[in-house]
C-alpha cells in the first residue's frame, strides 16, 4: 500500500541524486508557490453539505458517523479545490481522486485493508482510504482530539496523492528498490513531505478564513501523536529508530509547521541537503 499515517517539498535544489530531482519536479509544477483557496464554505467546524467526492466503503449508521462523513467530504473537497488551483496556475492538469470511507475492513487497489491499517493512500488506484475508527483512536488512544486533527490526517493523505501525480512516489520506490538499505529513510522523507504539503493546504484554509482559534494547535498535536517514536514508546515502552518509516513526533510537527508557516510547496524539500 502507499503512504499513510500508520498505527503500530521545496527550496533551490542542493546537490544531485533523488533530492535534487524531486525539488526540480515541484519547482516546475508549482513555480507560483502558495496554494490558492478552495471553496467559500463556513468555518472548519461547520462543514457544508456532502458532495460526491466521498465513496463510503461501508454504510454508516449513527448520527455521529454521518457528521464525520460529511466533515471528511468537506475537507477533501477543500483540499482538492486548493490543489486544482495550484496546478492550474502552473498550467498543469490536476487529477481529482476519491476518498473511500470504511470501517473494520475493505478491499482496495493495493490489497485488503483492516482497522489496523490506519488511513492510507493507494497509488495503484489513486484513492485515499479512511477508516472512521481511526478518528476515534486519534482522539481516545492518541490524545489528539478536534476537527482539525482529523483535517490534518486527510490533508496528509492527499499530500501522497500529489506526490503520486507528479511522479515523486515512483522515483522514491525505484530508489528504494535500488538501495534497500535506504528504504526506511526514504519512506520517512516521503511522509515528512506529505506532512509539509498538508501544512501548505492548512495555510490556504487559514487564508480562506475557515480556520478557527486552536485549529493549528490541534493539527500539531495530531502530528506529534502519530510520530514513530511516540507510537513505539506507547506500545512497547522502547524506541527503535532503525524501524521508523514515518518520522519522529518532532519531525512531523516541524514539517507540518514548515508548510503552514510558508504556505509554499517550495518549503517542502524533505529530500534535499
């Protein structure tokens, strides 16, 4: 499967190798820098009516689940509207994708997914998969409550879609195959770049006026909660740096904040020098 949050970007290029290549890709595509605003909906905590972007993998029943589905759809639409504008400004087409919402498990283009998988992006069919149970875990198990904590998760997965669309994911996978000893480190850099791209969207949401007081902090708390070191320590009481694939809590907060503070994709060079 593609990148995800898991449970258990871009200044001038520096040097050669994969870092320089990825920097060039994003500079060419987003020479205008910042994302534009998405829609004109109300505050992030008052999402509008659902639209056709969300494809539930299983039916939802309770009112709280229905509200969550509506919120996911609202955020997904705003994220994609922002990327559509950014691509348009750089004279590039943006390929919209779908969000598949499920609980317990679902079949995907990347194989079967269970509630243990967490949210993820499947590059094979270019869809974002979100398990509603993860959002409850984010609040209760990871200690990251709030609507914008959920919005950070959604925007992160769309960051992986951007990486796939512009060819970054393919370059990373090829380099991982050629250099297996670098596989985990490259995975971390890919995840941190997706965090940064999520931050760039968050800044566009702030420019739209749909962020509320405390929303940025909720996003940062969520980024901290899903750091490899935090998850490992909570689960086993120890930290194994060599097994990381997503980055530490500090790294994830830093890159999300970097994207937010700059509002610029060119700040997201997690692969560079």
